[in-house]
C-alpha cells in the first residue's frame, strides 16, 4: 500500500488544517496522498478528482461523518478499496476513528494493515415502461417517500417474487444492516448487526398500524411498484442522491455484487458503539 486517497467533509473548517498536517506526515513515511480537489485548493496543494482518487488509491481515508463515508463507499464500490473513517460528525456509526487518535491509528494501519469488515450493498434499479432509467449502488438504504404536501402513497411490494402487501404509507425504507441505525431506526425499524446478510423493509407512518418492519434474507429481491398517480414521490439513495418517480414505476432492489470494506483499527465492540452513540443506560 503506497497511495492514500483523502476525501473530506467540505463544510468542516477543521478538515483543511487536518489535511495540512496529514500530507507531510504521510510523505515522511513513504506514502503518497491524493487529496480531493476542493480541500486541496484550500491549503494550496495539488488536488485530484474523485474519479482519479477512486482509480489510483490503495486505501481511502475519510475525514467527516457517516454521510461522507456513504459518498466514499459509492465512489469505490466497484474497485473494493478499503476505507478508514475519521469521525468529524456527530453520531458516526461507520466512522471508526475519533479525530484525536488519527495519527496513532494510521501508524498501526499503515504498518500492520489491520483487518477489514465487509458490508454488503444494495443495487437499486428504476424501471419505467420496461426500460431501466436509473441504477444505483448504496450502502445504507433506498427510500421511496412522498413529498411534504402529497397524500399517502400506495406501494405494491413483492419479495422473492411473492406478493407481500400494498403499503399505504408516507413511504417505504429498504435498508441494509449498516443502514439499520439510520433512517430505518428513526422510523421504528430494528437494529441489525452490521455483518449480517439481511434486508430490512420499514414502512414510514403506515395507515395500517399492523404494517410493521420486516427482516428478509439478503438474497431476496424486493420489487416495489408505485400505484398512486398525481403525487410527488421520490426515490432517495443513501439520503444523498435520487430522482422523482412516476405512477407505474418499478423499483427493483437486490443485494449488490459489490461490498464496502471498512478498515477496523482495533478490536471492535459494536455493542459499546450502540451504548455510546444511542446513550443506552443513561438517565
């Protein structure tokens, strides 16, 4: 491993100063840094596009929160480049390292190359008039939801080619275990251990209160058809990208052939993460 890509949360003022320290520190140890162009411009060094970083890096160092990690995971999904996250955000479920331990952890990772934890991803396709009009790979979730002023929507849902129900709700979240602590959790979904291969379907404010979240095997394809006409409905991927849907559109979601590889700098205690992030046991 000789080349590290550095992807940053651009809205954090401290990020540029951290990169200013990191680049010479890495160079002293024989590693090249490919810093994304916006942050590089702030500190007066050569920057690189995301495409170049994805193609040329042996590891990606993410300085930010879970949102920045999600962006990086989609960027390097096809190559399978390992990612190390430094938490500059708030919760940080998938950013493993705190800002005050970055150099200590990097020293270990670069000398010992500690293990990686693989997280499966979802491939989402939108089919309109029998044509695939969009395709995405996501780490957290795919969400079909109405706009603020729209009425409830009808989502005809099949799992593994078997009819489940037609959800009448504000929307439906289809998430991975990694995404189970994100929007799905806020909507009442269960927490799934992150290395399990399973998919969670969580309805958003369903009209029928007995429509509860359901966990299915990761190998089952989910097929959702929007049955409601004349309403503003959107498909959102990882909370960051998406597109408007039309009545009759079909959203197919299945396990991706790509996996996100997260660098684990130490023995990981997931339950400790939950206690700390979700304030379990506090009064």
